[in-house]
């Protein structure tokens, strides 16, 4: 069982920045693939960015060049640095871990981009 706890969400003006963190329980964090997803009201949950255990990263086209995913295996933490935020980035952001068929989700953190 892996527990994921996200933090770092909040209200930010357009053009601003936020950094989300997701701390995972367990002692084998380094072998999990990790990802950030988001869900806006009335929309399906969508991929934002993923980082594999080998460090390979992937981004949704809508966030390329603005968001950066990273991980610190010593701290069991994955980060999402979000810059140049837009109102359309408003959503609940979820952390996901996966290893084979084992998938775990965090409870989500709200990001609101508004003036």
C-alpha cells in the first residue's frame, strides 16, 4: 500500500507560479513511476506530466515549456513546478504512483488561477 499526500496548491494570479509536492509512504519510492494529473470541473481527469523511475519525463502539450516535473527519491517526493500559469490550468491536481498493476492516487490539491 502506498499513501500519497499532495500539497502546494492555492490561488495564484495569471502568469504566476506554484510548486506542488507529493510525498509517498514506503521504502521503495525510487522504483515507482510517478505522475501528476488534473481534473477541472465538468471535465475528465487528464495527464499533466509523468516521470518514470529511470528519470524519463513526459508532458501534456498544454503544459510543455511551462511545467517541470521532478523527483527526489531520498525524500520520497515528486514535484510539479508550474510557471506562467493560465486560468485554464485551474483544476484539482492529483499525484499518481504506479508499479506494474499497482496504482495509487493522492487526495488532490486545488489550484486556482484567477485575477
